[in-house]
C-alpha cells in the first residue's frame, strides 16, 4: 500500500488519512477501515485523484453520507473519497439550483425554502448527501430525485462535465452512472409555490416516518426495495422475522424492513439477517427481495448476499 498511497498524497491536496475507520461514517455504524480516505481540497485535486488511481490501478470508492451503505468488517481496499462541503460553486437562477454533491440533503430543502420554491418535499428527512441521493435515486412515496434532477456534473479520469439526467438511466432506487465517475454538483429544477404548505407537508411526512421507522437508532434505512405491488416490510414480518436478532443486529420491531445496530453489530451479523429474510420470503412467497443497500469492501465469499 505504501507506494501508491505515497504517490496519491504527493499529488492530491486535501485531507488524507490512512487506515481510516469507516463505521463512524456510515448510518448503521458498521464496518472496517479504508486503506486511504481522501477529502480533496477542490475539483482539480479530485481530478488528480481519479487519474492517479486509474494510472496506478488502485480501486476508488465514493463515500457520500453513509446512508444505505454496508462496509465489510475487513474494510475497503484502495482509496475512499469523500467530498467536502462546499465543493464547487453553488448558484441559483429562477427555479433552477446548482448545489454541491457533498452537501447534506437538508441543504436542498433549506435553499428551496429561502428562494420560495417547492417540489422537493420528499427529500425532507432523507439522510446522506445530494450526490448519494442522485446515485441511489433516493425518495419516498411522495417523490424521488429523478423528478427534480435536470443535470449532474461528473468528474471522470478524462475530465469534468455536465450530463443530462436523461442519460443517467434513473430507475427505482438506482441511477446508472458511468464507471469511475464521481458526482460533484447537482442541478435541480423546482417551482414557485406555497412555502408554508410545503413546510407543513414536510413536517407531516417526517413525523409519520419518525413514528413508523426506527430513525433514532443506527440503521441504513430500508434494506430491500419494495417488490411490485408489495411491501418488503410486510413480507419480512409475515415470515416471522420482525424483531429477529443475529449478534448485535436485529430486524427492527418498529419496521420490519429496517435493520438496526443494537451495539457492536458486524457486517456479518447484518448479512445474516439479509440472507435469512431473502431465503424465507422466496420460499414462502416466491418473491426475490432485492437489496436497496450497497456493499463496499472486502467481503468473504460466505458473507455475500445470496
């Protein structure tokens, strides 16, 4: 590791940390360390980092806010990059806003409210960063990022440029970003509207989620995508797993599609719950649950989702 890490540290300005713990940087507080964590000082440094990783054949993983992410107990090999906030120029023109991908999702709501714009109410209460919400096409039953995103700025080994949302292949909880690309800024289009009504709708939605989801505990949110015409939580509860525990992790007794870290949970504990739910639901209902959670790092063969 020393030679490639030395090369990156010599070429890239910003914060660099070797053997950086990642569990505190994820919503569920699980996982090992990154060989090298980099927070580039600016766009030029991000470009240098991406090019250097390609040149040296070093894996590069982009860490957003750590929501919907499970890091392996053995950690992540190579470089983990986390964009600082702000990163790149933010601006607004009419109903269009350009925001840093490293900004928390709450930044979009705050800017919209200040400018008298509505249309992003679904974002309220969603954890993570704007870049991460684009990559996951995050949303709720009232909307998703593909409804408002018009363009994204991508950094690649060949340079930085804007890409229309139509080229991102948005789907249910997914966006198809080019391999090796890092979202640096996001352009959204909202509309003028009743700010008071918008704020009231967001409060009602957040209050509802707080009452029906274990948001005060370490959890990465929904574990599985909802199958067509069904709810993953209902299926998991129906096969008797609501409240079921494996090591330091449990299927939440509040919402059966949420895994909670009770303290000291490992990625192996979490994956045991994931695989048990998939097998039981498939056996009883013939439905293959698809994880909404991303895996990052060096998982052993028997730790993968099966």
